[in-house]
C-alpha cells in the first residue's frame, strides 16, 4: 500500500488501447498519471499490447505496466520455465 493509504492506480486497457487514435484517451491517461504522481501514488497501465503504447506510457512516466506486449499470461510453471 502507498504511504497515503491508496493502492496503485490502474489505468484500464480501454484507455491504453485507444491512445493512438483518440487524443482524449491519451489526455485522460496523462491526467491520471499526473494526478497520481502529485499524490504520491504509483500507476499501473493495464493491457499494453504494442510498442507504440509502451513508448507513450514511458514518455508519460506511467511507472508500471503489463500486457501481451511484454508477455502472454502464464501459469507459475510456464513463468519459471520462461523467466527462470
């Protein structure tokens, strides 16, 4: 848990996946990241599926992220086999 008592803010795939064609989605993501940082709350971007989305989120300093761009969903045995 965060020092201010709030768990990390998760940014849903619905916003992440529409950042490229939709400036409003990108602005919402940027606003959520900025507000979270101002409050000292970590951010997790969910459902990152392309390098383009990952690059935007890095530029926005979104913090953490997960999605098929990095790895498909894996059970414990597959995770150990893939990542050691």
